[in-house]
């Protein structure tokens, strides 16, 4: 074999990769946070699923980490136009977390420590489309990227992947979260370029 660098032979390159419209590739991992990084000690951490009235399920860190987890490799698309491909995460799927819950709700509001929220239709959290991730690239998730744990819902713009996640509220009607209430799209599909509320 001749001298072909691995970068040319083995990996997707910017020219042959399909990016959502208006996105560019980046290889670093920018930090985007609307406020300060909340620091939640693991002894105090909990993840709660509720229906707006009652707690349906609650995990502390230990019981959460005893749930079966998965390693996934996904592409990230931020509404500020950077995309990062082939990122590797470990997390618990929302399928696992929602498995014992009977509900006729269609929407959710994902809630974070530090009061960030984002709305995601319930069906978008199911069928191996979303995880509560606690490891990135083989390491415990860094606080600035949402550690101890964040939502990872990579088929939507990255603002939906709530960092420092603390729970999910099941809802019968859709309700905007933090960025959605400030003019970002209620759903946020990067392939349909649903950046702002006026975009279809
Ligand atoms: N709790 C919380 N989650 C958040 C945010 C935030 O400000 N607070 N920013 C969102 C936005 S706009 C983006 S692009 C991603 C950025 O994730 P990163 O900082 O790990 O790149 O987190 C999302 N999740
Ligand atoms: Mo973002």
C-alpha cells in the first residue's frame, strides 16, 4: 500500500458527508450554556419523572447507575450552525426510564438543575432516540457539558439536549421551554432547518 493517511481512507471527510442545511463541521466541542454551571453533588442528585401533579418515578444516582446503559455514537447539530460528527456517549435510554410508566401524555418538558427547560414530544424520547448520558468519549461527563448527566436527543437541535438534567414532566399539551419561549422553534428538526418559530 502507498502512503494514504487514515484521514483520507478511513473516515468521512467534509466533502463526502451530508450535513443538515446551513451547518458547518467542527471537531472541537464548544460549550454553550445560558447561565452558570450548576454543581450537583451525586448524593443529592435525583432524576424524577412526573405528570405535573404526581411523581411517577424517582431515581437517585445509585439506582440510576444500576439501570442498563448503552454506548451510542451520534452526530450533534447546534442551532448556532456547528455540527460535530461521530460523538460517543454512554447513557440510559429513555425507553428504559419510561418502561414502567403508563401514560396517555404526548408531550414532555425536560427540566434541568439551574431551571433550564426544553420541550420534546414524548414519541421523540422513545425508540432509542434519546438517552440520559453520563459519559462522553469514555470519560465521566464534564460539568460544563452537563455532568453528572444530560439529555441526549441528537435528532433535534442540540438546545433540546438539556444539560444537568433533573427530570421529565409528562404533559397533555405542548408548552415551550426556555429557548422555545425566546423564539426558537417548538420542535427543532435540523434536517428541516427548524431554527426559529417562524420556520416551518
Ligand atoms: N441546562 C442547560 N442545558 C443546555 C443549555 C443550557 O444553557 N442549559 N444549552 C443548550 C444549547 S443551546 C446547546 S447548543 C447545548 C450545548 O451543549 P454543550 O455545551 O455540551 O456543547 O446544550 C443545550 N443544553
Ligand atoms: Mo445551542
